[in-house]
C-alpha cells in the first residue's frame, strides 16, 4: 500500500464533508437557476448545518442519536475504504449498513411520518441494491480484482465494456441521492405528504449529523462514478463524473415523484435490462 | 455572528385566514422575490423551523394547532404574525368565534400589517425577526452554559 493512498483516505475524512457541502451548494444553486431564481450562496449548506448546532435538539428517544452516529460512522468507513484504494465490495457493504442505521434512527423516533419514510427507504434499498452490487461485480469481471487501486489501473476500455452497468448505476444514483422522481423517503420540500420523511422527528445537532452524513455520501457516490472513467486519468475522468453528477439535478427538476411500486419496478427493470445483460455479454466483449 | 441569521427556516401556518396573506407569503418564494437567496427555506416541519409565520384570526379549532406547532419548535425561535387578521382579528374581530390576533394565543415578536400583507413587507418582517432570533440564540447559549455549570 502506497503512503499517498493513506493520505487520500485521511483527506476524505477531513475534506470530504467540505467537498460534499460544496456539491450540495452547487446543486441548490443549479436548481434555483433552472427555476429562474437567483438561489442561495454556494456555502449555504454549511451555514445550515452550523445553524443546526446552535439550535436545541429535541430528543424523542436516546437511541436516535446513537443510531445517527452509527450512520455517520459507517458512512465514513465506507468512504475511507474506497479512498484507501481497498476493497470496493467492502465499501458497498459499509454503505448499506450506514443506510440501515439511518432507517433505524427514523424508526426509533416513532413518528408516523418517519415510520412511513423509513419503510419507503427500505423499499428503495431493495430497489437499488441489486444494481449497486453489480457495479463491483462488473469491475471484478473486467479487471479481475475488487480492489479500487486495481480498478483505477485497469484498461481504458473498461467503461465501454461496462456501459450497461454505468447506465444502470446512473439510474440508481438518482435514488441514492434522493432526487425526484425517487425522493419518496424524504420529501425535501415543505408542504408535501411526508413532511420531511425520515428526518421528521430529528432536530438540532441530530439533523446536522444526517446532513454531514449526506455530504460524505455525495462524495462517495461521486467517487464510485469516477471509478468508471478512472483509467483515463483525473483530468478527463473528473470533469465527466462532475457533469454526470450534476445531470442528476436536471433529472430532479424535470420529474414528478413516483410511487414506491413504480420505483421498484422501474429500477429492477433497468437492473435487468442494462446490468444483467451487460454481465452476460461481458465474456463476449472482453 | 450567529448562523441563525444566515439560514432561517420558516414554518407557515394559516390559522383560519382567507388565504390572501398565504398567497402573498408563498409569492416570496417565487422567482420574483426568491427568499432562498437569504437561505430562507419553507419547511413544513415545526421541528426544523426557526421562524413561525402565522396568518389569520385564530379560532378555537386552529388555536390548538398553533399552540402545538409553537411548542414543537426547538428554541431559539420567533413568531411573526402576518396580516390584519393575525394582528387584531381584522374585519372578523367582532365575530363570535375568533380570538382576534395571534398574540391572544402565543407570544408574537413581529407584526406585519396589511390586507393582504405585501410580499415586500413580509420579507421586511422576517428580516426584522432575525435580529430578535440572534438575541434569543445568545440568551439560549448563556442558559446552556449555566446548566452545564
């Protein structure tokens, strides 16, 4: 293991949330511009979280804070493994555990809104997990290794070999980023059927932890997206992944929310049509 | 410098109003006024809110809701009453079923007059409430320190 890999992993822990906050800020500004508004400052998500630490935290149950720290901890672990250049599959498992912890926190607060929110979140996990697990599998079949460092050093043609998996991944990325049409577990805007979904009963520093966890998650997902183009080097791969990442904002602003059943059907259909087909065709292509 | 001033999240409740003020309030979120420039977000959730915007003359039914929402908001918080009805009951003041003014039910910090209140005056009211919010935040910080000691 090279020493710079360690520095990258530690940089993720320290700089990761900042980068994630900037991504969220650009996201909000882009959304505003698409609605012909001026939009908030780029640093607005950071102001929001710093404000949340100034507010009181209403505790419904002591467990909620524990679960939320679990959510944040496993999110950081998932990113740490990814940026260390280590096992991609392990990173995915840590990411999933972290998602489960968020659901547990929402269930623990016992509000009907957060209960429905976390039921829907579990349903969404069922929708996106098959596709997500196909990403490391595809990389393994192409490069012969689950290690991120080997994938980065892989052949430049891997993105073409994994094109179907990339399309499927971009589809479930919309779910993972909680964007319309799949934002059914946490309706981000006011006056909607779930109030705020999973975060209904979380306030103050608890809500801040959720936000920081989402910042880390954004960076991790951007990292996953980067992996597809990684062999081309950062100067080509980074702009492509940023463009694809922010294409999700366009999708967010042009779609109405789906029901959970249509979401499940659509994502499994995409997984089948693009992911599984790609996997079956891999021996022929490579 | 308190970050509360940079990211005030508002909760809007129409306590038996005619919806005139509510439409003007929502107009603040439209591209013309776009209060999100100042970090103001309309949350539908009292537990996330910093500023409580109430319109309408309260009656017995909405009194419970107003009190409940106010109690659910974490400190520091401020209340802004919007429109003639929320200030004094307006033209419904003499009606047998209304309380006549939000301040009959919960403490109000800023009063925004008008029938219906203009979006400009609503934004002005929110901006004025920010100073009170910052003061409350300082006070709350002091209280927390005293509890810790």
